C-alpha cells in the first residue's frame, strides 16, 4: 500500500510505480448490498444506529454480493490486454473502478497517464447537447482545453463519419451513431490508456474494422489498451495478454492468449450444459408418450443463449452433441479453424412412427442473418423415424472467418402439401471460429498472390 493511502483509494500516480507500468491493481474488492425490499433498505439506514445507541449489536438487513474479490495484477505500458469472463464475472465493475467512476470496497488502484474509456453506449453524453457540444464537453472531462479539442475536432468528426448529425442533439442518434462518436472522441484525444468494454459490438462491421485499425495505430504509439469482449476472436487477434475473471477473481493471467481463451471457452460451453436438465425418455427401446416429449420441449433449452423451442413435439431433438473429426467433444477444445470438420450428433426421440422427416441445421451471425444451412433432404438422404430414440450424424467443413456464430436446428415432417414443425430449436449452441489470418466478411478464402514471372507468394 502506498504511504498515506487507505483501502478504497483510487489514484493516478507517478510515485510508487515503475515507469514501465501503466496500471497497478492490488487486492481490489467490491461488494454491493442487495436488499430484498425497499423497506429493508430503509431499515438498514436507520435501525443499526439506534441499536448501537442502545448498546446492542446491530443486525444487517441486506446480503453482500462481491463483484470483485482480491483482484491483483500489473499492466505494462504499451500492452494490449484482453479481459474475458462470463456475464457477472466482474469485468465491467473492474473497468469502472479502474476509470474512477466506481470506488472499490478495498484495495489500491494506481494508473499512469490519461485514461480514455468507452464503458457504456453514450456514457458521458448529454442527450440534449449536439454531437459537437458533446465532443467539447468530453474533451474537457479528459483534461483538454477548448483550443486543444478545436484542433482535433475535424479529425474526430471525420472518424465518426456521421455527417450533419454532428450538429444534432445526440438523443436523435441511433445506437450505431452513438458508438461512432463516442469512440472517435476517446481514440482521437491521444490517451495513454484506452479502455473499451463491449461497446464496439454495436457498430457495423465496417466501423468495427476502422476502430481496430485505429487501436493498432495507438498500440504502435505505446498506448496501453484494455479490451473487454465476449468476441474472443478479437482478443486472439489483438491482445498480447489475457486475463480471465470468474466469480470476481482472476483465474488466468497469461501471455498465452490462446490457452486462456480455450480455458474460458471450455467453461462457457460446459456451463449451459450443466444448467440444462439432461433429458431422458426412459428405455431407448420404449417409445415416449407425446406428453413426455412435450414436457421436455417446454422445460429444456440452452438458457445461456435464450433458446426458443416450438413444435408439436410428436418427435423432438432430444440432444445434440458437437465433436471434432477425431471424436473429441467441442466442449474440450472449443475453437474451430476454418474448414475444420465438425460433427453434429443428434439424438431424436419420437412418440410414434413418422415418415418423411427433415432434420435441418443452420448457422447465423450473433446479430442475425443466415450464413449457412443444410438438411438431409438436400443431401438426398430420406429419414423416417420409428417410435423411441435414434441417432443421426452430420459432418461438414465450413470455410468461415474468425468470429462467433449461432447454431440452430429443427425437425419437421411433410404430409402431402403440408409441413408440420415437430421441434425447432433456435439457437441451441454457439460456435467460435478463429484463424490467425484476418479477413473481411464471414467467408474464409485466402488469396494466392502470383507475381510477374510466375513466382507465387
């Protein structure tokens, strides 16, 4: 602890820090009181004081939620560090403490230099002010004079690229316009430390590419960058180091970014399976009743992804297993390479014999939009279901670029001209692809360069 500082202090300091460090965090913890009712909050404000006056030990009317618990690490100047973890791991709380917008319950935070932070969409914007006025206001918050912001204004406006909306109140902006202007301000004011928390996920793919290129330029200038993202492909692409949080604690801190991401992905893939009941319909040789299958359909699903299920449930997709070509479960090695074979192993359960079944599988982007899909009819393979359980296996190689994709599957049947939805599951899982070669779009198709004279590169 630095002399004269008390637990809970957050300072930007030079003394006590190695000149090679931009950030030093020691034993940082943060708890939030959780009240069951507004009445309990009022009791907590008044009753403990009264009981102390009476010489009695006060009781607590709330429970403590520890968002962070004893977090410690150092970040050197010029490092790009990815911070990942499931929802509720403490990532955003840590960044707010680092930026000084939230005080820790205990511990010390030391920083060196100007911090520019993009923590929430439009954070720090006055909705009644125009974009121009908000640029100057945010510049002042970051410690720049009016003249310094004026010199940078054209660069900020050009980067945001929102046209005449720069003169309009930001309350009229779309979410994409918010993040464009917010990132432009933070990235164009020469920060020493840049903190980005998921906000870039709102922008379109072209703007995201532009932002990452700007971050690369800042990195070359020696700016320290902290990235919080569920898009692990971005962490793999840009981070020199990865910190994994779980339950408010640091569980991994390593320069082996791929190893950290694999550990995180493995935990994420295993967690939803643990939260979803492992449905069984009894002996595989015995058909399940329609009521049993309907109950499974209504009860089970990937809650982590907000899966939606619907259909008559005369037959259901009871389980889907994801594997690599060597038989290893995807949960054990979650990252996929472009064109790596994926095995989808379906367990179908039927209450009765159903002919002419179509089992479809598809991928979409996390924000929607179909990317790929196929089914047994397209593969010229008829499928008839018998009462009870049976397995069906699909194999495919997908030339996809780095990114996250949602997996959907569905079971239907045809009766004359009609189609009956038996069990639609959307989305049932998430797949993550990664390649060290950066490409635009979703199709991974590396070019081969030929130079005059026949040489290839």
